[in-house]
C-alpha cells in the first residue's frame, strides 16, 4: 500500500493544486490546453518515438490489445445504453475513451518508471486515434480521414517513427529543446484536469455513478479476457490492465461541449468517473504490483 500511495500521491497532488487554484482564483485553461495538444504533447511523442532503440513492431500486440479494449467496451456497453434509454453520443464515448493522457502517462511514469513511457505512449496514441475517428463518428455521425491526418499528435507520431527507422541524426541542441517542451506535457495535463474538476455537477449523479463503475469494470474484464491471446511482457500486461481501469477522458466533455451533446450529463460522467479513480486506480495498482 505504501508503494501505491507513493505512486498516486504526486498525481493527485498536482490535480488538487489545479483544483484549488481554479476554485479560489479562477483560471482559463483554454489556451494552455491548446498548447498542450498542439505543441507539448506532440513534442513528447516525437521525443519518445524518435529515440534510439524504439521498435514499433515490439508494441504491435499491445496496440492491438488496446484497440480491442476500447472498441470491445463500446460493443458491450452499447446494449446497456439502449436499456437505460440514454443517448449513445452522451454515454458511449466516455465509456470507451479513457484518460490515457492526463492520467495514463503520469501513472505509467510514476508506477513503472521511464521505461514504461513508450508503451504508455502507444496506448495513448491508439486510444486518441480511435477517439478522433470512431468517437467523432458516434457524436457527429461523420468521419473525415483528412482531418485526422492533420492532428499534430499523429504528425509527430509519423515523424518520430520515420526518424527512428531511418536513424536520421537530429542536431543535439534541437533534440534537447524538443525534450524540454515534451516535459511540460505531463504536469500540465494533471493541473488542467484539476481545473476541470471544479465543474463537478451532482445533479446528474445517477448517470455519472453508473459510468464510474461500469466503464472500468467492463474494460478491465475485456483486458483480462484477451491476455492469453496477446504476446505481452509482464510490464505490458500490467500497463494494459491499468489502462483499462482509467477514468473517462476529459476530451469527451470538450467534444460534447463543442457539438452541444448534452454537456452537463457528459460532464457528470467524466468528472464523477475521475473522482472514483481515487479508489479504482489504487485497486488496479495493488492488483498488478
């Protein structure tokens, strides 16, 4: 338990700092979040994927497992969504697309060390690609491949893989500059999540509580079920289970707000799910550690 506390304390401490600052001083994270999505996160992705020794093929099974967890959760939750008579665009995306960025990357770093970041980044990229394709399709009932290819994170992914495969030399001062930009990403993600938590609305607590329990339960069950068919290391197995236990991504709320898909109810699912992670994540870590 002391090991788990030492892992999760820095994460929730930074989230709490963001919450308290926004609660008592008020802050607008729109510009900071845009910078994180368009500059800092792509810099971190490029820095990790372009590093020497990164082997994309090594993570093929992990990428497949991540995709199965995300899409399988959607398939299993879909009939339950219809049973509860909740709109699919409101309930289904938060169940499928979890907080692999704001919480997943820091959790991998603090729980398993820097050696776990490449695998965590692969899961983050798979989840985000599915979110911007399948997820957007669920919400908007349309899909634009060209828009997907313009995402800074995907551009950074292709560039990083190209540099790694060709062993193209990057000027050392430039590489260091990119590394420094990438180091901003994780703490800013956590702080931003804390700021978002100030918007917790308990009016729609029923749908939020259902999502907080159902999402991780279904995803973890799928992850455990497919493990025998995946060739994963012990570390990757632990990471996939922890990935499945992550709460809904804050991006679900941003998308709902943008397209006016009942933002208050989506916010309740996202924020109560993240509050529940105070219990769910330690349980997942106790299991895998």
